[in-house]
C-alpha cells in the first residue's frame, strides 16, 4: 500500500523564498521563478517590482498562493496559526505582508553567482580607474582580481560595486604585492591673473605635474595632472579665494599611457 503524502503538504521544486518571522513562528511565501533553475535574479526583480507597486498581480509573483512553515518540505501553515500570528487567516493578506516585510532568501548557488559577478564588476571598475605607477598603464581585470584575493578583499553583496572601489583599492595597496594607484585626472585651472601669483604655490601643492601654463590678458591658465582626491581641494580653494571668478575643469577623468 503506497504511503500517502499528508494533506497539508505540497511538494515544491525550483522555488525561491521570502521569509518573515512573526508571532514566534516562521512563515514563508513561495515566489515564482520564471527562469526555473537558471535566473534566480529575475525572481528578485519580480519581488522588487511588487514592492515598488510596478507589479500588482500576486498571480504574476507567486508560484502558488499558499503560506508555508517550511517551503522545502512543502509544509503549509495552518489557518489558526496564521490567525494568531497575523490577525487574519486570509492567505492573500498574509502573503502580501510577507512580501512587503519579509527577507528575500538567496540560495547558495545564487549567492555564489552574485558574489562572483559583483567581484568581477568591482575589479573592472578598479581596472578602469587605476594604473601601474611605473608605466601609467592599466592592469587587466584578471590581475586586479588576483590582487583582490591576495589582499583578502571581501565584497559586500548589500552594497553596489561603485561604492566598494575605494576600499578595494586601499586593501590592494595595503595587502597585495601589486603596485597600483588611481589614474591621474587632467584638469584645467583658470583664474584671474591678479590671483595667479598669489595662489600659484597652493595650486601647485595639489598638482602632480603641470603640463602647460599660460598667462594672457587678465587670465592665468594651467593644464595639469592631479590625483583625483585633489580635485575638491582645488575647487574649494578657488571658490574661497577667487570669489566665483576661478574654476577647475575636468579634461580627462583617467589619464593612462595609452590615452596620452
């Protein structure tokens, strides 16, 4: 005689989970993954669309309209438990609260994929912004990734790649053997001639190399290479000293040997 599956169990496969802990029990809403076993990220976007109000149909978000105590085992939550925990036994109402307030659970394979992709994105941004100090040439992305590993860089999934570039560079410089620095910016400083002689020492203290200096009529102009961190220093100096008559213009964000 075949063993019967309990009536309160529904076997689900290839699902992702949004989880909310409430009233001492944990309930899970099963969420549809339109690219089964392939693009779990699409599921996360679907949930986010629902949270942003772009998606309004639960049928387009949920694989099955049910609330579980354990999705992987297919154990459906009992109505009286829902009533106690959520103040209602309405599955739709409970599902909406879980989707709104719950935590999106990420599977191990998806987490690994996301970390790998994020790591690659960070390495790519570092490669675009940095150079070998000796040659002023950029490094291949693969070399940056190796330096990240050597330096023990741990990327943070909750933060975007751009916000992690500065810290990643700092860790590479401190913990790897790869010589690396931010590529220099090429900027133009234009100030009144009357302020030129007075401000020249302060301006040059923020400069790595002056490429061109020219004085004409009532204008004093310099084209120079600076560390990107010095841009704000220069800009603040001119705002303070030139009363709105001086300016710093960005000519090139990242000067590398290949770009001249």
